[in-house]
């Protein structure tokens, strides 16, 4: 696990849907990683190493309205070119392998290689 700005983060290289990844992070006492600012994005890019990994946001409830799993609105954004692609199926946030690893929206069953969990420092 790696520490950044008061939280611990860990990359899990396990293929599963966004929903299952979200549940697993919660079972482990954390949540899928949220990215509130540029500094956190830089850190996430570094630990993600260009892999396609789930992050903790979705627009499942209202199309186009992205909400972090901690309930906060998405203010900082790091979408890749032409992203979010939108559509009713692409409701889950992932980080990709483009230059600087920007985000993309994907269906729940997209074949991400893993996900990033975060925990508050106890």
C-alpha cells in the first residue's frame, strides 16, 4: 500500500466488474479511489502505471452526472480525448493507458485488469 495526502491506496490486479470491485473495497473497509484534485491524479497515474483500472465514480443514477463513491460531486476531471463517451451503458470510471493515463467511462463489465482502493489513515 502507498500513502498520499492522509489516505492509503492499493492497486489490486484482479479482473472484475466495477460493481464487484466497489463491493470488494468496501468489504476491505475502504472504497474505490476518488480523485478530488490534480495532486491525487498524479499519484494515481504513478501507482496505476498505465494499466486500465477502475476508479470510484459513476454516472449510473443520472446520465452525465458523475458522482464519487463517497457521495461528492466530481469537480476535478481528467478525461481522455473524446471522453466521457457517454451512453446508457458506459457508467463507470476507469483510468486508461493513454498519455498521462486520463480517464474514460466504460460499461460495468469492461475488462479492466484491476482497481484501486483507498482507506482513510486510521
